[in-house]
C-alpha cells in the first residue's frame, strides 16, 4: 500500500530564520590563503552562504568545491566529470556509461601483476574489437570473438581483480559507487577524515590513465544492466518520453546505457578516446563536504591532481529542437501497472524558463498542498499524481504523471492533470501560495545543511550545470521575485498543445528485445595477489580516530508525561527544527483494521476544518505530520519549526480527537486500496520481495497476507475506523522528541495538549504466525513476463543471538556485501554471471525472532544454470582468503571508528536496542570482537550457520524460458499463483 504523507509547506515570516544563515546572498568574495610551502590558493566564496563554501580553481583548470561540516569525522566526496551520454558518439552510444564501469578496473600501476605483459594483450583485444565491430559476416564475427575470448583469458591471468575497491575498503570508505547520466559522470565515496591523503593518492592515480582490463567480462555486466532496463516498464516509458520530447537532441536520440546494437559492437578505442577528450582536469571537479581543514586539503588536492594535464574539451553544440505544435502520443506496453506521463519542453538551466517551471511545479505539486495534491490526490480523483521539473543544461522539462483508479482510463487521468494547468492560466490558486513556497524552499535548505551528502550534491549540480555558486545561493532570491501574474502569463504562453504524452499500458510487449550473451569462458581472477601501489596504501600510516559509542543513559533524557507515558528527550542544538513521535507497539497483527484507519486519517476533516483546510493550516505554520502502520507498530511523526510547536501539536491533537467519519471518502479509499492490490500483483518488486519472500518464510498464512478481504473492506463502517483513530492515544505508548525546547517547557506543552486517560489500555494481543522450518529444499516459481530471472534464496537460522553479531558482521563484509566481497568478485568479475548479486546473514529486529540467510542474484535466463551452480557452490564452500579477511576486519573497524550516530537517529538506535534486549550500543561488541577475530572464526560460523543448510529458492521469471530441469536439481519445484502469495 502507498503510505499517505501529510506534510505542510512553510508559510512563515522570514523572522523564523536565522538572519546570518538565510540572508539572501548578494556579493561574491575572492579570498587568498597561505598553505604548505607558502603557496597561495585563491578561492571564491559568497556572502552569507550557510555552507561557507570555498570554490578553488587549480592551475590546470580543475574545480574544487569545499564545505566544512563536522557532524562526524567523515567526508562525502564526489569527483564529477562534465560529460555524459549526450557526449557519446552517435555510432557508439552507451560509451560514457561503459567507461564509468571501466574506471574501477585500475591503471598500469595497480590492477596488474605484470603490466609489461598484460598491456600488449589489452591492446590486442582492443584491435580485435575494432575488427569485430566492422565485420558483418556472422561466421567471421564468431571466429573473431573466439579469439577475443581466448586472448582475454590470457590477459586475465595478469589482472588483479577489485584492487580499487580493496583500497577503498581498507581506508574505511562507504558508498563507493558511480553514476552516469546525460551530461555528467560522477564518482562517489564517503571517506574517513584521516584518510584524505590516501584517498587523493588513489583517485589521482585512478584518473591518470585507466586500463580497460577484464573488458569482455565487464561487458557482460553491462548486458545484464541493459536487460534489466528492458524488463523495467518505468525505464521504457521514460525513454519513450525523452524520445518524444527531444527529437533531435541527444537527450532523446541516445540513451545512457546505449542501444543493443552498439553494446554488441563495443569499441575500446572509442572509450579511450572519450576518456582523453573529457576526463581532463579543466572538465572535472572535486566536491567535498565534511570534517577537514580546507587550507590543508586544497594543498593536498593540488599536490595530487595538479599534475594532470589540461586538455582541449570538444565543444558541444545543442541540436535545435523544432517547437511542438500538437501533442505527441506514445504508448509503452508491459506487465506492470498502468500510468501516464506528459511533458512540456523549455529552455535549459540558467534561463528564466528554468526558474519559472521550478516555481510552477511547486504550485502544482509539493506533496502537501499544491493543486495536484489537493485537487487530485486529496480529493481522491486519481490513484496518485505528481509532477517534477527536469533542469538540464540545454533544455528543461516539466513532467506530470498519474496512476489511474479502478475503471478510470489513462486519458481521463491526463485530462485531470491538464485541468490543473488550466487552473494556473485562470489564476485559480491562493495568493499566499508563492510566499509559502519560498519559505518551504528555505526549510529544504535547512535539511540540506544537516547532511554532507546533500551539501556535496549541491556542488555537483552547480558544476555540471555551469552555475556560479553565487547564482546557486541566490536561487531563492530570484524565485521570490516571481509574482502570481508572472506565473499566469507564463503558463498561458507556454503550456498549450505542445506536450508529449506517454501511456504506459498493461499487457504483453510483443516487440520486447534482449541482449543475448556471448560465449564467455570464465576467467581466472587473481584476488590474493597485491600490486606494490595497493600495498603502499594498505601500509600507509594515518592518525587514529577513536570510536565514539552511544551511552543511552547519558545521551538521552528519560522523562514522563502524565506519570504514565515515557518520553525520550534529545536536544537539537544545531537549528530551530523539531521532530516528535508517538510510538505504539501494535500494528496489523494486533488489529487488521488499524492499517485502514491510519490510511483513512489524512482524508478526514473535523468539526472545524475540512481535510484540505487542515493541510493548509499546517502549511501556514511550517509544520508537518505523517502516520505509519506496519505489522508490529504504529507511529505518528510531527515535525517543523519549533516556534510553532504548540500551535501545530494542538492542531494535530484536534485532528486525532475530532476526526469526522465520511462514507464517500471511505468508499473511495477502499476502491483505491483494491486497485493498489491489483497493481501490486503486476510489480516484480512486490511479487518477489513481498509476496514470495513472505510465502517462503511463513507459507500461505503470514503477516503480509493478514489483511481484510475484499468483502470485509467493503463492509467497513466509517464510524468504526474513526473510533479506532480516536482510541489510539488511549493505549500504552511512548513519545520521542528531538528539538531545541528545554525539558520543562516541552513537558508542559505536551501535558497540556496530549490528553490521555489516567490509565492507558494495554496493547491488544497479537496474532502469531508460524515460520516454516527448512526441513527440505523447496523451489517456488512465479511466472512473470521478463527477459531476466531473479532468484532469492532464504534459509531460517537460529533464534536471535547477540553473540553472533560481531562474526556475522565480518562474514557479510567478507563474503556477500560490496564489490570486494567473495560473491561479487566470483559471480560478476570472474564468471560474468550477474549484474546484481549479494548475500547477507541478517539479525532480526526483535529478540524472539530468528536470523535469516538471504542471497540474491539477477541474471539472464539462459545463464540460470551456471549462476545457481556458482552461487550455491560459494555459499556452501566459502573460499579462504587471508588478505581479504584482514581487509574485511579493517573495513569494519574503520567504519566504526568514524561512524557517528547523531540527531534523532540516537533515539531510534535506542529503541532498536531495547527490542533486542540490549541496553547498550551493540557496536562495542562488534568492535572489540572484530579486533581479535580470525578467518577460522568466520569459517566456523559459515560451517555452523550456513553450509549445507536447507533453504527455499524463490524464482521469478518467464516459465517458458526457465530451465526446469536445472531448478529441479535444487529441490521440489512448485509454481505459485499470485493469489497464493498475496492472499487475494
């Protein structure tokens, strides 16, 4: 079910905001500092910038964006290249994305045992691919590819797999990744603050000159990624939308992942050419936010990256699109639920158009009180609708989308979306809405400031879009000058019949394609070996950072409300926002109707307000609330500006106590829930991860299927659901608070406003569900129209044992999680059998539940036999790699050393610990035990808890393409219906 969110925009005076933090910047400063060796570094900054950003330009043209935020001894880093799929050659699409993959493979200095021998082989493979892509005769192509496969096998004997990831793991990096889109390729790492120099050494070498080693096995991974996109209805609809919106520009004529034809005919020569053209310092930026000394860091960056030579970046002239004069209609067919998207095209970033559509989009949809929010979602006229602006350098887009109710056509949904545009043309939106949006944007900036990731992302966006930091900071100022008349006139002039509409319909796509796998001989991967460069990184000395563990007794103040309700208090000393939670330890397993009541609440009014007016009232005071229900818990969250805490809490308590039943609203809600149930049975994710997963754990009767039947839903009375809502606070519950209020003032406010009975009712008894014992191996299959197969293995372990936490943490690091893990290295790097593969032995969230092993692989259907053989062989016969276990230990220790659990996360860490019967920070145990743990300990754990255990194999795929004889080798095969796994 979709969770309904009720937030509020901020219609508040500027006085609510710290003047020094949110004053509108008006001038740019240039400053000069002296660092090591008395070298001068000049940086740009902007007055009154809350991020205190410094923007440097090295002598070779490289941009460096720095912002200091010492929430934890870590730094979010992005290395951005101003080139993406729009820069791909027209006859070699997907090239930028493939290069992104290859930059992880190493250089002539690392990733190789002997580059003097490997290098000529890599060059031979490059030359063979050039012949291959020019050859049309299939017999000759097969002969050439056989040669490529043969030479690749020899070259692989000199390659050392995953040395980059090994180094990043060793320095305690997290979130190591990269992404490519239309005009950027960005490389991501979250590093400890004591590893800056090591990280810069690694990255400077990485971008000096990548070697395209292990090329054809990585090509297999890209094939898998392409097939996953071909199986994704959303991806297909998005590509159709861009193709209609941009008929001439590469935004629409090329896709990031590339065409099947181009993927089957790759060019290492063109990839190297692309790197040499675009991966030059004057086309790159280093973006960092976190705990560091900027004067020291800029000197280090210059030392490491200043050696890179400037290059002449090819110019890019955007294709001139012809104005749309009538709707462009496209259809996409696929098994997933139906939806519709429509899009208008505008000028790119930096233009007046871009500012206007940002403001217009907020008027239409802000997830709280925009026209789409109130007129379509709140009024239940569609299943769900939304919109967003798409700012790109050469053009921008404004996209509206919607999902249909039962019996509603996509054409009707499109019509309702266009009606909201017509309301804008008539000026039929509240006069105060524009100022509310401006203040909401300022609230969003507060959230940006609380997170290093979002801070550094601001830098990436500014760099890629060629936006000066002054203009980035001044964006809200510019938007604040837009008037209601400006909006009306702009919409009248620009929103006509000039749109593209994509109808995503449910059905069988008879034109679906697939990238077929070439014959690849698994390569021998050297994983125990180590290059001298990697050894130097692993042996480099750094200043130690000591771990900081939570002390729940001192970190959190325990208070009591009305002598009965426990309140956990944590002070927010960073800004003037708060978060308040009411936590009820009961959910759908205690009361099946509670989920319906929780979903009903946001649509209800009171004796004083309609439901829309309630949203607007919250909107006016800069507060928001949300309600959530799971199988075991209900919680209500309330957040916003602390100045309006009492006003907002009073309004929220008024809603809880005075909600009025509405039959028409309930009837609509029930119909929408039934439609969402139907749609869930069309979703791969819902089928595998919800339906099949729960069936594998419990069988037919599970918390997931513990829902009201269609008949029971239709028989519901609005009065009984409202009674459920009003009785909620009469049950035992707890309160969590994170905010700036002092304890006594907070207690006084909550005591006055949160009215509860003198004696709270105990939590109702729950329905218990029996987890299946793995007495025999079982294979459950669900038929789904897709080109790939997705497999999930689950195996029930022993009941929760906190003493296993340290060793299972190290086991997961060593074996199944991350790019340097045994499983990833073997299944993707060596055997090219999967794009996505992972395994994890997980602890439960409550002490009376068991551990579970979960292992997942997504693979081409014709590789299923090899993929299953490989995965089970590794699960049961875990390879011993001493160096990898040491690297895993170091990674676990490094992450704990530099991890800081802060803000409201402390409260939830405490709640999680209590559910497991723990009154301290479990990371203490992980840290202490990992220091002395050996590979033998991990191996013993694997033998006792995982090796040769019975399991349930869940397979999602096209039954006509699945190899049933292969599946029968793994257990008794049973086809499941959607009715069996969903319970309806």
